[in-house]
């Protein structure tokens, strides 16, 4: 059951919008291209982007470089994955 929580209710131009994503075993999340900052709050993340696999453990974080491809994220092991993802919001 994918859950998403926004930590910014009314973003302004240039503001950073943070969302919290919760993934359970066997769930996959396609990260929007506007979101490039990822931090693992709990669990282990398997991130695939541009034919590259990245494994992040809590509390690691990464800034993905701009890409025309989406990043795909899933949880490893048999535990929930909780992520904080950020984007820059332009109006």
C-alpha cells in the first residue's frame, strides 16, 4: 500500500516540496522527474535510473542528476521503506 504525505501544503515559487513515500514489500514507485533528492528514513531502497542500480540504507540520501528517464524505487528485504523525496516547485 503506497502512501504519500506532503510536508508543504502551499508551495511557493522556488520552494522545496518534500513528500514522504511509504512502500511495502513488492511495491514499486516511479519517482517523478521533478523529484531528484531522496533520503531513506527507514528500510533499504533499491533505486534504478539510467541503467544503474543504487542501494541506500537508512539514513543515507542521494541527489540524482537530471535525466530524461524516471527513477524506479522499491523496498528490499521484508520491511517497509520510508523515503523523503524533494523537488523544486516553479509556478
